[in-house]
């Protein structure tokens, strides 16, 4: 089964062709990060315009690289939420037009389910599975009893993990998005500052990162007032330790309460080297649970992951009509049950 997929929820325009949910025939990605960097974040109007400019080129690229003709395809998968409405609309229109022109069924895909499905590019997910989905806009612990089924155990009450990296990055005047840069700085620094790990003792699976962000901002402002020079690498190490501690603590707890066959690490923050390393170490102590992190190159937004999740729907014959609309605020709760 060959599925062509479209992803345009934020600042990546991407089209992929994936066979049987795990063989990537092509994955064309055009990123617009350079256009947004001077604003320190995504500007929605600029993003939509870029998607319109790039979508047909990215589509041609995906078809050419895969060396697949439209007649050989079985379905069109598309991200319909969550994300920026103007951005989502461009991918959705592209997908609908392609489906109509080539008489193919449309599969609506939740972007977050896509992030998780990308674990199948590492090895087949074994169920029941627990997923830690950490990205620019979301931080969730999700229990999957079976394929394409999601029950949210816990989520962030304020900032997402990736968002906290980006906000600390903005404070340190690092280019947006700052996750990768802070990750690199953290390797060079020392954990000289003790920041709080939020909610460590609370009886749930939720996260909170706004307190940590405030603590970092206060630390920097106090130092500036006293005329002290801060070692930014040390600050990065100390901050990243606090984020990783919080993520690991909740994960350890959930893994204890819900014995699962596999544990998935997904979303843009899954690229973080310290998080990957410490989770790998934790999972070594739980031999009955297989650690399946999304391969590093598929952690960020891409259409291949939408093709992987689209295949789940395809097998269940969950298709949409040409009246499919975007759902910018979509989350996992709508997929429950
Ligand atoms: P969502 O998926 O919630 O809709 P998004 O699509 O914008 O949000 P992703 O593209 O999945 O988010 O992830 C981007 C985030 O990942 C950014 O916040 C970025 O800083 C972060 N990130 C990327 N690489 C790293 C890294 N090595 N360490 C920490 N964070 C990282
Ligand atoms: Fe994403
Ligand atoms: Mg992104």
C-alpha cells in the first residue's frame, strides 16, 4: 500500500510517499525557519505564504524521488490539525486537489498521532505502548492499548517542553528555534545552577514548565543587575537538566503504573541527546519494555510521519470526504476510545 501524505501545520511544507506505513520512498521537506528567525517565532501570515509558494515544488520532488506515478498510489493522507489554520489549509487544499485529480481516498491525520507513528520508522511498535510526545506545542504521556488508539495520561499545564527551550533561547538571544543550540551548549557546560523540577512530588502524570522558565529569567535578570557575567553554557546545562529530570520523573512513574511492551519517544524535543540518553538508561532497567525512540531525522515535522499514521487509518478504512476541514485545536482527547 502506497500513501502520499501532506504536512503543513507549522513552518515545514512537506510531502512524502510511504509504503505500508514504514518504508519511506520519499520525504521532501521545505523549511521556512530562516524567514521567521528575525521575528523570534513563526509569523502565521508569512508561514501560509511560504506554504503556497512551496507546496507544488515539494509535491513534484516527492513524486520524482520516489519514482512513483499517481496511478500507483492508494490514498492521500493529510494533517488537518492541530496547527496554524492558514498553514493547515494550504496542505489540506493540496491534498484534496491531488485526491480529486487522481480519484484517491482522503485520510485525515492528527499531527500528534503522526509524531508518534514515526516510531515505526525505527521498529514496529509493540502494544500496549506508552508514548512521551514532546514538541514545540505539546507535552503528553499517551497510553496506546492498540494501534491508532490514544488515552492521555498526563500533559503540560502551561508551556510545552519545546516552548520552554525556545523561550530560554530567546532570553539568551539564540536563533529560533533554540532546542538544538541549547542541546549543544549543554554538552559544553556544567550544571552549576539548581533550578526547580516542577511537580516532582505530585500524584499525577502532568507537567509544568512555566515555573522553570520564570526561574531562568529571574536568574539572568538578577545577575545582570549585580553586573555578574553568566556562563551561558552552564545555564543551558542546568536548564536542560531540569527539563529532562521532569520528563524522566513522570515517565518513570507512568511506566511503573502501566507495564507496557514498548515505550515511544516522539516529537521535536525527542531529538534532544540528553533526553534520549537518559531514557535509554532508564529503559535498560525495564527489560520487558522495548525503547522505541523516533529516529533522529524524523523527530521534527515531516510528511513521512503523516503517511505512517495514515496507514493505520487506511487499514481501518477511516476516510474523509472532500468536505474535510482543518481543526487547529485538535488534540488527543478527540481520538480517545
Ligand atoms: P506540535 O508538534 O506540538 O504541533 P511543532 O510541530 O511546532 O509543535 P515540532 O516541530 O515537533 O513542534 O518540534 C519543534 C520543537 O522541538 C521546538 O520547540 C525545538 O526547539 C525543539 N527541539 C528541536 N531539537 C531539539 C533538541 N535537540 N533539544 C531540545 N529541543 C529540541
Ligand atoms: Fe510537530
Ligand atoms: Mg516545526
